C-alpha cells in the first residue's frame, strides 16, 4: 500500500470504522448505565427530579466560587482546553468541509487566524494541565496510566493538525494520514476510557441535580 | 454480624447502581472535590480528596463494569481489593468524611460523591472495616434504644422535670395525637432543655402531640455505620410507634442525621412509604409561624449567626425556615461566609464525632469553621442539630473561642408571647 492508498483507506474505511466503534461503543455504554437503573425512591418528595436534573446539567458548568489556586488553575486551563478543542474541531474550514460531505450541511468557518489562536491556546493549556497533573499532589495521586494515555490521545490530533496546517514535519500526504490516524485512535478510545465523560457527565449531573431536587435542595 | 472480605466486596458490588457507575465513568480526576472537603483544606493532605476515599469501590466498578477492567481481571492482571487495603481505607471512609455533601456540590462532572460514600460504607461494615466506636453505638441503639445507652426511663425523668418546670402535662403514648415527637440522644443527655421548650411551644401553638415510649430516639448510627439492616431496625421502631399511635406526623429532632435517616432514607430502608409525614422540628415551627400560631415577643440583640447543619440544609432542603424564625426573635443576625447549602460542616457529622481516634483530626478540620466565625465576630452561634452543637462547643473550647452555642428551638421558646 503506497502513501496515497493508505491515505485513501484512512480517510475512508478507517474513519468509518473508528466512527462506528465510537458511536456504537458509546451507545452501548450509555444504555448499560441507564439499564443498571436505581431503586425507586419511596420517601415522599419535597421537590421534583426532572427540572432540577436538567438545570444541573447546565449549571454545574459553573463550579464553586471558593477555589484554591490549584483549583482555579484547573478550571481556567480546563475551560481553555475544552473550548479551544471544540472551536478547532468545529470551526476550521477543512473540518467543516469534511463534515458537510458526511452530514450534507455545513456552517460558516472561523478565519484561520482565530483557529490558530484557539489551537495554540489549547495546546498550551493541555501541556500546562499535563505538568499540573504530574506536579500537583492531589492530581498526581488520583492519576493513573489511563489519565496520561487519554491526554496523549487528545493531544495528538491537535498537534498533528497544527503541524499539518503549518507544513511542519513529513510531506502533506503522510502528515494528513498521521492526523487522521490520531483522530481515529481518539474516536476508538472514547467509549473505553474516561473520555466517555463527554457524554456520561450529563447523566451524572442529571442524577446529582435530581437527587437534590427531590429533596427540595436548590443545588 | 459476621464479617468477611468477600462478603464486603459482594456488598459493595451490589451497591453499584446506575448513578454510581455513571459517576465513576464520568470522573476525570481533576481533584476539584479536594477544595470542597474541610479535611483536605485544613490538612492539605491529598489522601483526604473525596473521590480518593472511594478508590477500592472504583476498582471494583472498573473490574466488573468496564470492558478493559473485565478483560484485565479475567487475565489476572488487575489489582484485587484486599483486607489490608480496606483496613487502610477505614479512616478515609469514616474518620475523615462527615457525609456533609459539599464535594457533591463541587464536582464539575456532577458526581454525588457522598451518595457513593454512603453506599461504600455498606461494604466496609460487612468486610469488618468499620470503626468500633460507631459499631458500639449501633449495638447500644439496637439493644438499649439509643447510641448513648439512653432508655425511656431516662427520658421519663426529664419529662417529669419538664412538667414541673412548665406546669404543663407532657403527653406520652397518646393515641390519635397529630404529631409524634422524636429526640436525639444528645438532646436527652446534653440539651434536655429542648423538652420544656417544645412543651411550651406546642402548648402555645395548640399542637396535638405526644412522645412514644417505644419510639423516642431518632439518631440512626446504623445509617452512619453503613448498615442498612441495622438502620432499618432503628427507623422501623419509630415507624411502628407512629403507626401504633396513629399520628399524622413524626417530628424529626434537631439532629441532622436523624432527619436524613427518618425523612429520606427511612421509607427506602423499610421498603415501603410511610402512612404519616415527617417534618423537621424547624420546618414545623416555621409552619406554625407562617400560620400565625407561633407568636413571639422581644428581640435578642446579641450579635449571632446560624450554623447550617449539612443534613438539614445541603442534604435536606431546609434552608430558609431557620432564618425566618431567627429574624423573628433576633435583631442582630448575621450570616457566615458561604451560608446555606454551601456552608462548611462542623466536622463531626456522619459518625465522625463518635470516633474517638478521629478527634485530633476533627479539631484540625474545625479550623474551617473557626475561620468562618472569625470573619463575622459574633457572640452566639445558633444551630438546629444537637450533634453540631456538641461539636461546635468542643471546637470553641479547643480553640479558646468565647462564643456560646444555642439551639434554635430553645431560642424561640424563650421568646414566646405570653398567653392573653
């Protein structure tokens, strides 16, 4: 298989397979969590579950005001990385063109300079978070192999994409292949790792808000 | 109770329901819950990070509920949960967790960490790794009727004394009364002034009420231990008494965990809804106030604050009622920093105050409450939980602080308007 054929496979069958693993894997995972269920609450409710559950899915995005310096760093760098990642993913013209081919519709792209800033900030935030994970006693204690692996799997598509846009590294064909492969690795890893939090977080927040709401606690 | 490692592991596994599996799936190890826990903030020791207290349970989840975990486990490549590990975790799951629930409000992915701690304790106790002090308290409650060994005879002596003090008759075992009053052992032993206080308030507001000789103590150390069976036995006694007396309401005492046990866990522990309603004494007083049945006179001008008991507020939803009552009798009421659902725990909930070996750590954790109090310079702390009251008094004494601690019900009783 020459580099051209490899690229064709990676952007065709490879991407389809990775997407299928991600979608089916996450569907299975979410169904499994939902089917595990919970016991019916027999205590008389003071409030309700659905409203507070749905509210918490949104409101929990704003964390406690009272945070230590290490907490503030985590929040600021974490938000920068998440926002930057999604801006780069969803508003780069090449990404939109690819998604349009699959979805049949697209949306306006951001100028390359804006994507550039988002990508650099995201890469910087991710590196800072990695260093912090290793240096901060709490995070270091909590972290295992999977935390570093998922960091790497998230970092690689960003880095290879950045290199691709700037013509850094191998020839364009090989770099694009590497970029797509890194994306596929990330997609495959999502259902099997803590990256699943991209969807399970919303169920977790719902439960949290619903438990509090049932008791009439405005959490 | 027979205990074994495998029994404990099985029990812990049984506790992993949809919410717990979702919470473990969502944790990104950000460590933000550490900032919400007074045991971490005051010691800066990472081991007190709330989510870390669940590590053995997290591994069981990983090994049995995830693809890679199951695979590694079948290949013999996963790290099993051992007796030694659970023994090492006992002080984390009990001594340094008051089940205050502040971490559950802080977690950015939404994990209700204290929900998980409560469930993990179920496995810890079956594995034989629960503190002897809480086990002893539960055993006394089962055998004698209360965790401090208080029997109905002790309450009867207080009732007689209160009748003499107030000139009123205190109803006991009165079938058909509207309300059945429950107390905590700490109230009976240390703050028995609550008995004449409620007697006078209920007489003033014309509340039909009674004590039950076979269901008067609400502290549920079985729940703090993490033993649903024993917790159900304890709450079941109150239910049986309430059903025997055909009351419409059971009044939860000024005791945070009694309220959680009776109001929120009780029906789930006994496996059926109650035929009566449960109200916290402060909820009832506020209802009486709102209905114009609780008339007070005079204002206390002492500079005072209110300490929110975690189980009543953050885990119970009774937030505004004590403030409305306080404003009726106190002209110089100030809030602590972070009042209401964000309030910091006294450091003694969840059974921690019963664990003797945990006292030095509890006093270190109390520095968080101290800093809240130092910020507002009050003379009096009002609260509505007898355990908080004891822990606050201990901490104030330990740090040579001058404030006095007062129960809200007693404060209201002191200001009752004279009968016309």
